[in-house]
């Protein structure tokens, strides 16, 4: 396309120009970007402070449009704009907050070879992008490369894990995730109360994908991340449930809330088939998972008021459901643990050497009742009145 | 002509005289504009640059909300652009004229009240020649005419034009940003159109960095959409850049 030249416009061009600037003829002042940025910052601060979700959501396109400028400021060493932008985006608590039109600029930032700060900016906003539109997987590859190229911080870890969980919960793009990305789960960053990735990944399909990786540590990290007082286990596809346990007509006759309750009951009844922590050698992981469940249930016991301090959307019904779910899950794990113990006790001792390290029960740390090492085969059994502790 | 110029010189510093002579000044201006934009290679001859500048200053003070220039620019645009079976083409050899006309029209439109009869008349004349579903791909004035189309056609098909390949030279970029910012600041209702915000995203993402006036206009568009009161600064300072 040829460049536009003003020779052909002549006077008409100047007329047009004068039309544009006419209403400003009274003003001789020259506004600077900093002044406009101060105005925008003030408005965003107010939006964040008021926590008016509807208003923030209605401005999502304008807020998104600020991102390229915030990233450019970050490159120049001024991170206030990006911080404010991120606060506004996080305050929205909305799924897929950022406008899909931001994906091309985000791709460019992730691909910046020489500017780590730009990559960092793109990584920090990544949980708010609409990853479904990265249909060729190139964006996900860039994301993975950029994540490994920037220094690790809690904020970066949180963003990467949140994004990773979002991507794997979407069956249209999850195949593009590189295998090495899964190791990010093992960093176990603390996810925020409102975390889209954790909520979306709390379903059976994602669990099966993580199980298929075949790494127990990754599976445990995944469960430790998604089990939270802020969300419950969900079934991904209501239509699958429909086929499994209900007739369509009956399904439609039910109210939304009835369906929801039944869905959770269904989930609870199927917990035992979801986890594979039944091996005796899994005791250490069971301990970590049981500790996590105790922590979650303890937080839920603090009540609605306490949880609403961090997330006003939590309801009493949510807490009740989560208590039921995580309580049921705890029972399942305890049963598994108990079965493993029984199996071990019933099994003839195969050990060549038996070590017993007996300590008083008051120093016992639950649930270490039995420790078995298969290679070489060693079993350790506690005497009555005593319990075991791990070897130093 | 010299008498007219002399008179213009005389009244240029007198506000009351300008207001009293609004109509003749407007008539002269429109005649000059029409002669300029429709004549192709022939230019309207001004006595001197000073006279021309003085006249523009006069025009600045009286033209507000005058739809006549937009009508002239629309005439020019419709003369240079043809639509066959929904596909728009430029008359051979007149591509740059079409581009100039489209830029001028884009600049003139925001100053007209969109609820006025004049605006409706412009829209009617535009739609009589260019259908709602027109495809402007391949035109030299692709971006400007799409912006005009988006401004004039309310219920246009949901087929947005892309800014992806938009790499203007700095001067054109400044003009475009200024025009859109002005359109946003003078809008009477509703939010900032999506295509304008897409322009903002595209412009601010450009590498190398766009000129400072473009950044200012883009930020002012964002501020306006966020609901900031930009009336006291608006796009002040744009003048004279």
C-alpha cells in the first residue's frame, strides 16, 4: 500500500485538521501522557476500592486496552501502571476478563527476546487471557518458553500455575501443553481465593490427564493445589452425568439447584474410584493429602464470615457442600490408609531384617502407623502402646 | 478576490465582525474547499500563506457544527469510489484523491451532531451509494473508509475490519488517532466503539513506539471509556502539533 501523502489534500486537508482541533482553540496547554495516566489511575483505583464488580466488568475492554502501555512502562522500569492494571483485572473476579483482542500483543510480548520485563508482564496477565483462542498452540509454546526464561517469584509461579490449569481444563487446547510444563505444579505456589484455573481444573477429566503423566509427585501437587476451601470438586460435563444416571426428561424437570445437589452427591459417591493412592508405598503422599484435607476442613470450620473477608461470593451452601465433599474425601483416604495397614499386617513378614524404633505415643505424628519398604523388603510394626516415627 | 482578502484581514481580529459575517465567510470557505478537493490537480490559489492561515483561524471560530464540509467531502469520496456487487473499488488514477477525501470526511464527521437532520442526510446519501455490506478490502483508503462506514452505518454487519496490517507513517497515524479521539470526546451517548478500542490496542502495541501524540490520544480514549472526566484536558494540546 502506498504511503499517504498530503500533497493531494491541500486546503481540504487543513480544513479537516482545523475541524478536529477547533474546539480546543481556547486551550494552549499541552497535555502529557503522565497527566492522562494519572486520571486513568485515579479512576481504576476507585473502581478497585469500590469493588463494584459489575462496573469493572463493563469496562473490561478499556482496561484491556491499557495493557500494552502498561507493559511498555514496565520495560522502561516503571511498574506502577502494570501493578494497577493487574489489581484492576484481579478485582474483577471475572472469568476470561481480558478482551480476546489482546492476544496478538500478548504473543508479541511473550516472544520478546531481549526484554525479560515484557515477558514477565505477559506472564502475569496470562491467567486473564482467553486461551481458547490460541488455536494453533503457538501461543502456549511461547508461554512455556517465557515462563522458564524469567526469574521465579511467588507471583510468577501463581500466574503460571493458574494459567496452566486453565489451559489443561480446556480440551480444545490442552494437547498443546508441553510435558515439561507440568513440573510447575511441583512448585506449589499459593493460589489466590478467586482462582479460575483451580476451579476449572477441579474435575475428573483433568485428574485423569494428570494421572496419565505417571508421576506421583505431580499428581499429589495437583491435588494439593486444587483441594481448597475456595472451590469444590465439579463434574466437567453435565451431559456425561445425564447419560450415566438420569433420563433427559427427568433432568429438565429438575430445578437447577436440585441438579447441582445431585451432581455433588454423585461426585462424593464416586470419589473412591477417582484417586489412586491405594498402594502401601503411597503412605507419605497420603499423609500430605490428609494434612491438606484437615487444613481445608479447618478453614471451612471458621465459617462464612471469615471466608467472606477474602471472597464475598461464598455462600453458606458452598461451605456446606465443600465440607461434605472434603469430609467424604478424607474418609475415603483414611479407609485406603486403613486397608493398606491391614494388608500389611495380614501379609506374612517378608523382611530379612526387622527394625523397630519405638517412641512414646505422645510424639506420634499421624497417620504414620506402618512403614514398608519393598526393596529391600522391610516391614516395621509398632508394639501396643507405642508408635512409629520415620527413621532419622 | 483581493477585496475579499482585504476584508478578511480586516475582520480577523474582531469577534463581533466575524459573527456578523458568518454567512459570507462560510460561503467563501465552502466554495474554496469544493474547488480544492474536487478540482483534482488544480489548486485553489490563495493570495498568500498568511491569508490562508488567517482564513483558517477565522473558520475555526465560526464553523462549529457546520455539516457543509462533510457533505463536500462525501461528494468527493462518492465520486472516487465505486461499488460493484458489494466490492468497493477506486477509480483508476484517483486513488490518492479518494484517500484524501476519505481522510477529510473522517475528520469532518465528528463535528456534526449525530442526531441532526444534516447527519441523517449524509448517512442517507452515503448508504444510497455504498451498501451496508460493502467490502473495502484492497482500497488505498481501507482504514479511513472503514472508520467512516462504522461511524455512518449503525446496523452494519458484524464483520470488523482488522488493524493487523495497519502500519501508517507517523503523520497519518497522528491524524487518525486525533480524529478518533475527537470522535470519542464529542460522542453524545453510549460507550466507545470496539473498533476504536482495537485501534488503541494496535497503536499502543506498535513497535517501535508510536509518536507521543498518538499515545496521548489513545490514553484519552481509554480515559473516556473508563468514565474519566477529560473535558478539562480533553485532547488539549493537540493543536499546533
